[in-house]
């Protein structure tokens, strides 16, 4: 049959780069079971940062676990991880997200 096909699905793209990596997390406070750290906002790559991802390593393996993500971290640039084991060491790193994707990770602390 000859004729016009249905329209394709709409594809939307953003002319931007993923954000730069945030700064290395900086310790703000710690207790027996929590660690609070902050980071500096990176360059956004031409599109607003929409979230930050927080990764944690418990220093018993090479694995980094995503422990927090979301819009609520945008204005605070600070995070408190609770429920930690007293006397155990932990490392954290942060990435930023915009419409173009996720940044590289910050240096870990």
C-alpha cells in the first residue's frame, strides 16, 4: 500500500556535556555511627545539575555502593551517612547529574 506512515516517536536531546566532577568530599563531622561531609558544586556542562549521587566504600573490597541520590542534595551540598559501624573506616565519592548524564566521580576521601 502506498501512503504516509505513522509519525516516529519524539526524541529530545540536550546540547550540553555531563557536569565536571564535584570536589573531593570534605569531612564536616563524625560520631560513633555517622559521618557528615560536604563537597563543592562543579561546572554544570551547560545544563543544570539535577541530582548528586553519593557512593560509599567500606574498605573491605573494591566495591562502591550507591548510598544516596536525589534532588534534595542540590542546595545543601552536604550529606550525613548514618548506621555506620563504630571504629570502621569508610570512603566516599560524589558525582553530579544533569540532562546530558553523570559526571566522573570526585576523588574519594
